[in-house]
């Protein structure tokens, strides 16, 4: 019985994170659409021609709210979570975390130690 409940929770967490991941992926590599962005500002730089990342578009609190809503929709009201949004290079290797919840790095470090990495 306990194993069945554990599997149900695992699938619900996967569904919730997939839901948020798909939502955030829609914004990956998009360009800013703000009205205050001039085509040729006084301090012109090629940086404005680069697409913005998910971590640049969304703050920690916005991502946290998306995850909380998805967890609620999947019956995970009281499940605690931490998260990180990683920046990947062109080969798909992680460069760094653009955004992370307050305790994410601490928890990631503990897990890394437990796994022997």
C-alpha cells in the first residue's frame, strides 16, 4: 500500500514538473516584447539582439508560483519542493543555475554528497 502511494506521488510530481517545464519552454530563446525597448537605444549593444533566457524572463517567485499551482492541480498540496533553472550550453551541458529557490543549492549539495558525487 505504501509503495503504491509512493508511486502515485512520484507520478504526480513528474506531471506537475512537466507541466511547468512545458510552460517555461515556450519562452526559451524568445525576444523581449517590452514597449520600452527601442530598436536603436543610445547605449546600443549586441546584447539586445540575443534572445532572453527563461531565467531572465521569470523571477524566482514567478517560477515558484507556477510550481505551486501545478502541485495543487496534481494533488500535492503539502509537498515541499526546491527548484533550480539551469542554463545549458549548445552541447546541452549545464553552465550554471540562473534561478534557484532559497534552499536549492544546499539540498543539491546534500544529495550530491549522498550519491557520492
